[in-house]
């Protein structure tokens, strides 16, 4: 039962953190504090909340939201597929590394948002340009993480499949892709974050509709509560999409030995069967996981309201015979 | 005690082999140079592994035991000379020669069952049949009830059992084992040796078993191959007087071979 109390306690702490932030903001703006920084022009939390509620009732708000989501999902999904494909190719084939590597290494340092002029020239409309910029933003983190993850795979796994008579495609499907998944999801996590930055910036520069476009429009007409509603919306959408990626990553890499690590970290020993419902995190935030290759970003951070503590990952099957029963017979 | 490669030995696992199991492969190296391109580890290797026998390989660490095994598996093409299976040159990995690794050879994202099913899937065995045979093999290595476990939820000894089941599920004609019990504690290791003997009695596969433990080599092998410390030292072969018999441990004949082996390893 300690697990339940600990969870409730941690939820409380998180709520306190959020409420404390909002309270401080309300206090500083309502009292019109002018120290070295000025809070007297900034809308109060109450102003922003009022504006937010009012906008939720308008069709424009939802159209902006839908447009931005459509752009980021298109760009991000393209980046995920092509980033993984290119990363695997470069990681596995010297020919691909020689052919693709130099061009990609030249393009990589260019901030995606700096591609706006190119996008305007090349693409027939704004829409494709924004998707292209979002794609570029997310593509490189995915590519780099995938490449590292593929190169860091234990050779024994591939050798095992080869000696069983498996061919190239078998190795790719049964060893390379599953083995690289933890690293790939690290890249996807970074990618979705950068993609939001770039889709909003691109919309601010050249969009028709979209949350970024609306936020900038509100700024040009000095509608500060509107600007802040835009920012809150971006924050919520970003959080939602990153959480979705995190969750997908945890579900796809259930096989990582997390439970033992969590136990070592002194977290609660609550055990749950595999096949957890959606919305439950399987690992405490920031757990370092073996299988995440050097250089790859570990899938870290936990979803809001996630269950802390040691929940055993998949494989905690119904059988609970102690090891000693069959161990070393 | 050094014997010529043609001296007669008895092979227990050809006598009790069940019908239908594949005949063991004969593996031969002639004047072979082994290693990675540009970095040969062994040269002038001559060795004949007879069909159905258990050949254990000992040698100082770094002498090329694993290289020899990876060459026989087809993972490392020979840099020179000739390496054949049943008289035909090895054409790469596969070909009914299964490899068991020291540790971490299981795919960690696959359950014990899915790991054992893998060679069957590669061999295009149907799903239901795959599942049946995997369950059967896991039961044979004493892991009934553990089918759904992921490797990290198994002990080291259990993981090696799954590896053994996986290797044998594909009905290989040769089983190549690279210090499979080297990472286990002494008690678990003794149990695994016994299990291996029992399981091997039901197959006719040729076994090449690399170990650094002379007692293990003398217990499991029909013959023991000793790799010299020098890269071009000839492989020396020792016949085991009473293979797979624990009681033979103290007999003078076995003790003499052990003494000879230990002396060669020490020098």
C-alpha cells in the first residue's frame, strides 16, 4: 500500500509545482510588479484564462489547432520513416554511408527554420513549405540516433540469426530494427520537440492559419492575452505529442530490463503484470537503460500522471516459480 | 598420450540417436589460416572433427578458440587453406551449423519461446508446429512454464538452456559451443553439463565445444583438441578414456590425460 501513498504524494507535488507557477504569475502581474523586469503589462492568469475560454468557443481556434497538428504530424511521420531508413542504411552499409553521409553532414548544421527562403522558392504553396521545414527539423535527430543505435548493436545477435540460416532481410527485421528501437525512440522524442519549434516558427513567418500564425497576428495587433493563449496552446500540444511518442516508445521497448533498475533505485516494489493499459508509465523518469547506445539519447522523462515506481516491464508472465527450482539442476 | 586424428573412439550419441534426426556433419580444416582479414590468429591448422563426435577444444586464452569456432560456423571465411563440411567448402553461415554463445546470445526482445521459434521460422516451419516444437524443446531443457519469459527475467543458467534449446530446435548437423557455461557458477555449470549430455544423447549432431576448463573438456568430449599458445603450433588431440562418465574422473587413465593437458597448457 505504500506504493499508492507514494503515488498520491508525487501527484500532489506535481500539482503544487504547477499551481505555484500560476500563483506566482498571477501575483506578479496582478500587483503590477516593476522591479528590474516589468510585469505590469503582462496579462494576468485570470485574463489569459478568460481569453482562452472565449477562444475555445470559436471555430478559428480549432481550425488553427487542426492546421498546426496536421502539419506537424505529416512532417514528423515523414521524418520518422525516412530518418530510420537513412539511419539504418548508413549504419549498415558502407556504400550508403559514402553516398549519403557527406551531403547529410553538410545539411545537418543548417537550422531548419533557415530553410524558409528555400522552401518558399521550391514549393508551390506555404503548406508544403511548412511541412518540409518540420520534416527537416525532425529528420536529423532521428537519423543520427538510428545510426548510432544500429552501430552499437551487439554483433552476437546478428551472428546468431546468420548461423540459423537467416539472410540479410531476416537480420534487418529481427535484429537491427528491434535492437535499435530504444535509440530510435530517443531520436523521435528529440525530433517531435524540434518539430514543434520549427512548425510554429514557420507559421509565424509564412503561415495561413495555424497556432504560430495566430500568435503572431495577435502580437501585431497588441492582443497580449491572445498571444499567451497561443503559447499555452503550443505548450499543451507539444506536451501531448511528446507524451504520445514517449508512451509509444515505452510500449515498443517493453523488453528492456527496467524493473530491476527501478528496484535498484530504491523505488517502490509494486509489481504489475505486463499489458498495462495506456497512460501508465513503465519506468521512472530518466532511467538510464542498457540498450540505449552511446551517443543516442535515452528515452527519458515521464508522462504526466504517470505511475512512478518499479513496475516490471513485459515478461512478468504468470509463472512465478523461483529461479532456485530449476536453476542449476 | 598424443594420438593421431584417426585413432578410434566411441561416439555415444550416434548409437542412441532417434530415427529422423540429421546425421552429424564431418568438419575438416587443412592447413587453414584463421582470423580477420589482415589479422590472422591461427595458421597451418589441421583438424578433423568426425561426424557425431563431441570434440572439446581447450587452449590458453587468446589462442584462437573462438576464432576456430566462428570459422567453423562460417562467420569468418578462412584466410588460407581449406575448411570443409562433409567434404564441401563452407559457403558462409547457416547450413545446419548452430552456434551457442557464452552469454547474451538470446534476442532480449523475444521471449524464451520466441527465441526458440526463431530458427524454425527461418526454416519456414508453420506457426502451430513452431510453437509445439519450441514448447517441446524448452521442456526438454527443463524450462516448461518459462515460455513467456524475456531473457532478462531468466537466470544465467536458464538463458543458456534457452540458447541450447534454440540451437537444437533447428535440427543442426553440427553444434558449435563457445564456452557456453563459462559465465556460470560451478554448481550451475555441473548441472548444465549433465543436461547437455542428456540432450545430446537424443541427437546425432557433431559437437565442437570450446572451454577453458580441462575437467569440463575431459567430461564432455570424446576427444580433446589442444590449441597451442603459438599461432602456428599444431593442434594436439587427446582421446578421452571414458567420455561423459563422472566416475571416470579419478581413474588413472583420465588422470594421465588431465596431467598431460595441464602440463601442455602451463608450458
